C-alpha cells in the first residue's frame, strides 16, 4: 500500500484504485500525520479520540467503511462509490468531478441517505466536492482566458488525480476571518484577516491568514483553500487558491467551543442522544507563514475569477446542505413517531397531521434540490453546477422547515425530552425502580427505550437548551391551547352572523 504525502490511500495497480481505504486505514493515515490540534486550550495528539471530536470523526470513518465494504449497506455503498475519470478506478462520490445530471442526483441521494444512517455531520467530506467542482471549472476558464499563459487547471488535475488514487479526505477551507465586514480585504486594518499571499518565490508562495468555522478540518489529509468572497483589482494578493497537507508546517487547528460541547464532557454516552455520531465539529484553521509549492497553487492573483468561484461553491454547498437536512428531517419524523407511539398517542389525529407536515417539508426540500440537480448549469470544463434558482430556493425553504420541524418534534415528544432522569438515576437503590415506574409509557414499551428515544429526539430537535422545549410544552402543548379555542369559540353565534349577512334564514 503506497504512502502519499497526506497519508495512506487506496491500493493502486497501474493507476487504478483496486480497493478503497477503509475506516481503520483512514485512522492509520491520521496517526501517521503530525498535526497541531488544540481543544480547550490544550494541544491534543490523539485528537480523533477526544470526546468533543470523536462523534464527527466517527461520521467520517463510517463513510470510509461504507465505501470499502459493500456488505455493510449495499444501497449506501452504491451511492457512495463512483468511477473516477482521472484514474479509471473507483473513488468516493464526495471527490467526484460532476459531469452528468445523474452524478448530481446521486450526490444528493447519497447525502440524504447518509444523514439518515448517521444523523451526524460529515461536512468535512461534503465540502470537498463543493470546492473541487467549482475550482475545476474556474481554473479551466482562467487558463483558457489567458491563452495558456497559466496552467492552473493542469496543476489541479494532477493534484486531483493523486487525491483520487488515495481516496483522500479533502477538506474545503472557505470562510475567512473577515474583520470589518464593511471593508474589502485590502482596506482591513490587519491585512491577514483574509488569507493572502505574503511572499512570492520561484518555487511557490507563502500564505498567512485563517479559515474559521471549518467543518471537520482536523480530520483532513489535504486542505483545499479558496477565497470566501468576490474580490476587486486591489485585492490580488487575496485571490489565492491552493492545496496543502493538513500537517504542513505553520498549519494549526483550534476546535470550536460551542456551549453544547459541554454535554459531551460532562455526561455519560447513554445520556446523550446519538453519542456516536451526533455532535457537529468545526475548527479554526490558522495559516502562519505556510509555504505552498507552485504545483499546489491554483489561483495566484486572478481576482476577476473569484466571483464565479464563490458563486459556484455557494450553490454546491447549498445543494449539499439541502439534501442533508432532508435526511435530518426524515430522522426527526422517525423519532417523533416513535415517541408518540411510546407515549400511547401514535394514532391521535393532530399528531399524525404534524408528522405529515414534517414529511411535506422534507420532500419539498429534496424536491427543490432534485430540481437543481436535474436542470443544472453547464460550464466549459464539463462540470455541471446546480441550478442557481432552485438550489437557493431549497436552502431558503430548508431554513424555515428545520425550525418548524424542531417545534413539532418537541410538541410530539413532550417535556421528557429535557426533563428525563439520567442513566445513573435509574441505578439509585430503591429510587431507580420508582423512576422507572413513573416514566413508563404505554404497555409493552420498555422504560429504557422511551428514555433513549427522548434523548435522541432532544438531540435532533436542536433545542437542547431547556427553555425552548419547555416553552413549547409547559402549561400544555399547543394542541391543548387549540382545544380551548374549539371548546370556547361561539361558532353558532358567528355562523348566525354570517347567515344574516348572506340573507339566509330570513322569511
């Protein structure tokens, strides 16, 4: 098994990938790298095993297992694995150069199904395709516009061939620090607030800056950085796109510090909904005088290419987000239906209506994403990009759908989502048995199952702070307030008033 600059890749025979890297091999590749990763102010060596990073790592590791072993889940395997036009062998669909409508449709089908499988973010991989395909198209257009004076596309093609040969984990790096959002990069008080070229050498460039809030970044074998915004003629030093091994000198990662991280440190896994996969991870990626060899530089001052690059990236990432969230709502539907059944109200009319509304939202999101994939925009490089109107409509609709979904899940599940006892409480001598007694649902459902599903529903709802869920169900869920209107509204009075105006009932 050959070792690449960024770790262990797939097994290669005459340029063709004959066996894809599995999860153990992926972990071995990370072990072989010397990354600088900080969590909670401390440098962490085995970062993939840190409680705050382990769920996100499990998500990525699982994609490698599913890709390498068709027996784990044949349906998902078929969606995850594509043919590489660069090697002729197999490659992850996350890394595929998208040239057909079928490729785009398979991509969103994969992401919806994979989200149902893990319920966690594998953003570190999906962002790869959202950067790779726009950069593939833009480098071709830049080289064509310069009449061959630049060779960015051939460089990128050579880089991507190595990525495909190894089926490497490539993390797209986009979001700059930005500083004063009202000012372009060249007018910032600190010039490093956008990633920039600080030195040009005969053999490459040196870059400074940071990319913030990057999903899954520490788990990368390769980082692929592109501008975060359209640039002007005075921002040439910021118009830079490049690839760098994730353990290159000067590259460091600082894990995020979201409040929800605390539960992974303070609670037992059994008390965390979807502890294996369910915690999102992002990091701040710092480039401190990082040297980039010429062959890994894909834009170097071409500011006028950045608008299309950013636009195409945004559309690709919105396609990914929409497909994922459709699968996420699918999971919420499943958890809500289970909770309703465990509570003995699975067939109650208003609950069935809520589940139907959630399904409508999920299918609407996916339908808009499917439309964006089925009616793509073509580029001269052969890459197809999602239809801009449809994919932006999908993302906008998705934003509201997730909020509605969270509230419906809270309404159906009830206060137990945030007020349940812990696993340790159930083991208190004498008291534990009483807790089981008082947390029983319908007959035939083990108390532990009801509590486990409540934990998952809390995690999926995104309303883990107690106030949002209790605001929904305290003093009775919305259905009970609606019942009061049904009981107290004087429908007869109102109907008589309408009939009087219509001239009905008069002699």
